[in-house]
């Protein structure tokens, strides 16, 4: 992942994507903001599911707008913490914690810091997430066994959109897509997910190019 791909995580660009299609007539896009009883029921389910996650570990596959894919391990501890370790030979490190998103590129030995609150990814990590008020649901799409919910920060919608993609039986977060102001999209797909457990605070504090958690 080069510097441009990283900036796709920020409001300046977006995380990489191969779109997950919704099946023809089964797909329904809601108005913005959604207002039907089904929309509100689905929003409530998404809120309850995300707020019920405290810790998670998974393998991930990231696909960028040019079709380049790269895998790795991801840890999430809500609120506010996430860690991506990319597989060799890339070995990039992305750490969210203490209000910052920190990216380390070992190829150039360069670190980039941005405020987590200025990124679409920060919405996923919010404490007691409510999909109203400060967060606007811009669309809902449904297909058999799948639900997509797109979100923006109400006060700063141009920073980018995050679309969360769930399996619905049972409800499970499968991937998310970040779209930037230029329409560039990046997707992270999750698999081999495990929930619960305790992760040391050091995992979410950037102190240098350490990769000892990859186990």
C-alpha cells in the first residue's frame, strides 16, 4: 500500500474496493435520510450490533481502486482503537488510538498522523454510536442475506462516506467501503473473525515499527 492508498482512509482519499453487488430487484435504496419503518428497524439493529462489539480480531483483505489487493490482521477495540498489520512484504502498520490515526510506511521510514475524528473510519469506532444527529444515514441497500448502510458526519459530509456491509443471518459485519470526495473507493473485507478477549493498550499506541502482535 503506497501513500496514496493510505490517504484513502482519510477525507482526502479512500480505503480500496471491489463492489459487492446487490441482486437486481431485491436491492432497495432508501431516500436520504431513510424514513420507512423498515429503515428505522434496520438502523436500530446496526446500532445495537456495533455497540455490542467491544473487541474483535480478524484477517482482512484490502482491495484498492486499481484492483491491487493486500491482506493482513486487524484488531478492533471500541471505542476508538484499531490496528492493521499488513502481511509481508509490505509490512505497513496502521494504528488508531488516543484520537489519532497513525500510518507507518517502512519502505520510506515515514509516519503520518491524522485526527481519527476527521476520517470516515472514525465513525465505526465511536463510543455509543447513534445513527442520527451527528451521523447521517445517507442510504440503505438490501439484498437476500445482506444489508448495506452508508454513513457520513452530518456537519462534514464532504469528508467521505463509509458503507458498512453486513450479513443478516446472523447479523455480522463483513466489510466496509470508504468513498472519498473524488469518488475513489476502498474496501476492507473481514474473515476468520473472533470476538471478545483482551488486548494490551500498547497495541493501539504507535511506538515504532513493531509487528510482534501478528500471532
